[in-house]
């Protein structure tokens, strides 16, 4: 019955917010603080209906100001006899209706008529009970924090008196209420917006004080009354459950609504002042950590374990240094808070990894054995550490510890991107080719001091750790050594051409050559002309310079032998004396005495005379 009556009572208003009733009932016998109306919220107005013994009424002045009752309105009933009689009548009629109503279809006409009459009586008794109940309470006394008053001092009816009295004591229940409305989209702003641009007014300094304006930028400071009180309470108790926090700050004297508590918890987490442990998810130290959105749910916040983040992972000076890194190397202004730094790491460091890969590709094109710069190895390792964990705290901590390697590595990377161009790589490859191929050949045949000094400078430059730096200075020395090499090689090729011409002249002066037809002359000279082609030029490196003259000489000798044999065959076919080649076999022979020389000459003489006796021309080999 009380629950029905309360349903029509206007709820008290805290600003623009209507507060629900929490109604309790005790009769001094079996019923003790029975919940007859419960919205299961923390910011409520509690009305405690008491129907105890008459002699207890005098005790309520002091009891209403005790810890158990000071946050309740206590309404003690007056005369209860009429009320009990009305309640008994309702109970009797209700039992009769309950007994016969299930068998209504089988009842006789008289009993059916009796059931209808009993229902009407039940309705009448309920109205009488309602009137008696209201009259009993209006005849009773209202108590609040050691004060008592008659209900009719406030209004003339039960509903109006309760509404008026509750509205009157509300400023004492909630002296400093927080009635700011914080919709979910405003709380999501703290999670999703890294720049904190154009924040919702509810989060600003004039309302909740979660955000503050600092040098034209918003920062999460949580300096407002409510977030400061929440943090102090959590610290004082060494950590609390979210449900405890909601209950404590939702009830008197705070009157903080659940969405406001939720917004402050998310703000404190964003500011790095809280650590949140969620069952099944783990510890959160930032709103960017996976699972942070569970705090938007009632169950998630209630089950969360909240502790103060005592360990500051990074000092303001460290944040300034990290943000300076992003400003200097990425031209990006990063807000000085952990979440913004973690966002910048995720956004920018992936691109640095790609730049490192590209430099690695260029580095592999360098000639010789050049050690990969230690600074870039440290940079790659630092990037891996900073991007290993998706949570904010480990990311910021890793960035702080790797700051020196990041700064040095990024500076080196930028320089290498400029210095290690395609043109530089081509010049270094050219210089290495000159050092390892051109210069050894040139050195073997001898050269001037200027060229030797240029080669030494090339050697020294290519041995340094970073040969790509100041590589343009190599260009002149590479050109000098290469030109000297080409000059030497060109001289050998020119001499080779002159020797071939001389061999052709000697063949043309051979008796009988002039009698040959043009085609026959071509056949003879073709062998020499084939040998005349060096199959190389002054720019080539093969065959090597130190062996080029010997290679060409062997080719000329082979061509000359073929040409002479061809000419011998043609002249012999025309009737000339046959030519026989006599191999002297003198290579490696040693002569120690004059007698040995005479014997050798005698041996040669016999060989040659033997061929002459056969009417042959002799060609010595």
C-alpha cells in the first residue's frame, strides 16, 4: 500500500534532476527496514516509515541524528488502531477472494454472487486502508537530524507533506551536489580525442574541472572539486572498488551522479593518476589501453579495482624532451601527456621503420665491406622496443629510455637519406672499381706520383666507417686514376696497331706476293687483320693492363704464322720453292763453353742444309 502511495508523490529535485525514493518500513515487530521502494541508485532520498510502539516516539529526536538515521527522513506513525482494523478487513476479504476466485466457474449462483460482493468489499477496504494509512501518518511526526515537525505544518495531505518536507531538507542532505549532465559521448571524448580540441563544456574548468586550458592547449589535469575528491578518497583507502566509489559519492553529502563519477575516473586514468584493474582484462594505465571502454558500462565500473598511480613513469622534463624529439624530427607538436605521446609513437614510428628499410636497401648496394652504422642498429632496436606493447605506459616508458638512441639514430638517418643518394652510391661503386681493378693494373706497369697520390686518397676514403660522407671529393681522384689507366692502355693498343702494319708490310715485300690475285692477297692478310682486332679498348679492364701487351703479342704471332703459311701455300701452288719451318728449339737451352756453342751451330747447320738439299726454303721458328 505504501509503495502505491509513494508512486504518486512528486520526487524531490536536485537542480534539474529528480531524485528517486528509497522507502523503508519497520513495524517494531517482524518487519525491519523492509524495502518497499528501491530504485537501486545511490543518489536518492531515503524515507523511513516507522510504525513502532507509542512509547518509542520520544526517542526519535535523538535517534534521527545518529549515524544510522541522519541521512534519512523518519516518519513515525500516529494512532494505529483504526489502521490495524482496516488492515485486518483487507486481509480477511483478500483471503476470501483468493479462496473462491480460482473455482469461480464451478460456483453456484449464490456463491458467485457472494464472490462479487466480496471483491467489492475488498476494493472498499483497500480505500479505507489507504485513507487510514495516510491519516495515521498525518497524525504522526516527521524527524530529521534531531528535529521534529508535524506533517500538517508542511502540507495538508500525505503526498504533498512528504514532497514538501523532502524538498525542504534536500539542501542539508546534499549541500554541494554535482548536477552536471555528462552523456557518454562526452566521456568518449576523453578516450578518443588525442588533441583535446573543442572539448565538451561539462569537462571544462568551470564545471567538472577535468580539463584545464594551459598556454592555449587543453590538458587533462583533473583539478576540479569532484575528481580531486575521488582521487583523495581512493588514496586514503589504499584503493577501492568502483562500486564502493559510486556508493560513497552518490549518497549524502556528495550527490555525485554515476555518469559524473565515471567521467572523473576516465579523466584520472587519462591523466595517469589512476591504475585500473578489470577482471578478465588486466591492469589499465591509460584510456588507450585495450579494455578501457569497459568503464563506460555500469558492470565494468562497479567491478573495477581503482588504485592511485604512485609511480610516475615519466617526469615533465622527460615529456618535454620526448615532445621536442617529435618537433625536431617530425615537425609535429605533441601535447605533453602520455596518451598523446603514445599516439604519436604509433603514428610516426611505423614510417621511420619504412625509412630504415629503404636506407638498408641502399646500403646493400654499397661496394666492398662497409659495416652497417651502429646508430641505425640502435635506432631499429629502439623502434622495436617502443612499438612492442600497445599499452600507453610501456610505450611511453620505452620511449623515455630509448630517447638518446632515437635522437641520434633519427639524425643519422636524415643525414644518410641526404648523403646516400643514387648518385653517391654510383660514385662509390666507381671509386671501388678503380681501387680494386684499375689501380692494381696501373700500379703494376708503373705510373706518375700524382696518380699514385690520387689512388692513395681513394684507398683512405673508402676505408672510413661512412665513405658516403663527403663522397663528392672522390670524383676528381677517380677521374685522374682512370684517365691515367686509359692512357696506358691506349698506348699499348696503338703500338699493337703499328706492329700489325709492319707485319703486313713484311708480307707484301715477300717475293711472289705481287703476283697473287686480289682474292688471294685478302686470304693472306685476313689472318693478320683478325689478329689486329684487340677485342678490347682503352676503357676496358679485361684483359688486365699488365698482361695486355703479352696477350696482343701472342695474338699477332698466331696471326702472322697463319698468314705466312697461307702465303706459302699460294706461292707453292704457283711454282715457288716450298717453305719449310724449322723449329730451333732454343728456348731454355744453356751454353757454358765455346765448344758447346760450336756443337749447337753445327746441329742447326745440319737441319737447315738438309732442307736446302731438298730444294726447300727454310723459315726458322
